[in-house]
C-alpha cells in the first residue's frame, strides 16, 4: 500500500511539474506575443509627430507672415534671425523699416523700458505709417514727451500674443485697449491699421508690424 501511495505521489508530482512547465512556456509565449504588438505599434507616435509639425497652425506660428515681410533685410542684425537675438528696441533699431519708430522711442526715453520688459507684444508702425500723419502733427508729437509716451505705450501689450490668440481685445501698457479683428494671416487693429508683417520675434517680444499709427483715446 505504501509503495502504491508513493508511486501515485510521484506520478502526481510529475504531472504537476509538466503542468507548471506548460504554464511557464505559455506565459513566456504570451509575454512575447504582447511585446510584439507593442513594438509594432511604437512607430505610430513617431510618425504622427511630423504631421503635427507640418500642420497649418504650427507653420503659421513658426515664422513671420505678411506681404511687408519681404522688406525686412534677408540677413544681418535687422533680419528676422538677427532680431530674434536682441531685445525689442535694439532689434527695431537694426531694422530700416522701423527707423521712425525707433526715433520716437528714443525721444520718449523708452529704450531701456522696452528692452528690459519681459514677454510683451508690440504693434510697431512702419515708417510709412508715421508718414501718413501730417508733418505738423508728427513734429508736435515728437516734441511732446508725455504725449509721445502715451501713444507709444498704447502700442505695447503685456505677454507674447501668438497669431491664433491675436483676434480680440488686448489691454495696453498705456491703459487703453486695442481691438484686433481677423484670422490666419489677415488682421486689422482698431479697424484701420493692418498687420503687414506679423509674428516677428525678438528676444523679449512678439512684434506685429502695422501700416497705421494707433491713437489712444484722449
């Protein structure tokens, strides 16, 4: 009887060992089969990344836009690449399209203020924008530091405003509000000033070059 029991125990133990071995090999097989789909699906996120970077919104946000951007120098300190390295007043001083604005900023004593500001948006009138003003009016404004400061700070809003966030109302450093309408690459400010070259980056600001000087409420 004892011998029979011992034999039965050995048979049962052997069966159990075979069962465990089968489970173990099945488990490793399951592990391999689970890892295979994972490795096969891994490239999916990578393949989606180029699609995202090539999307219209990403492309629009990646660089300047607008017809007047062609007037900006292609190289040097006044180019888009050069301007991105300097704070906004310095960057503008290197761009011949903005020379009248730079003269006004210097007369108002705002060079250091703008250069030291952190993350701002500047609506920068072109030379032609200032030329639209009667000479007598422009000369009077340039000679009146308080009024000039009021006008220039009305062109500056806190924070870097991206193109997709541009439409709407924005509080300015002067205290008033500018209203931007449009979408894509077509924007106007306060109804009569068109963005002719937008999303220009400097080291501390996002710049939208406009074709008409913005006037705050008196």
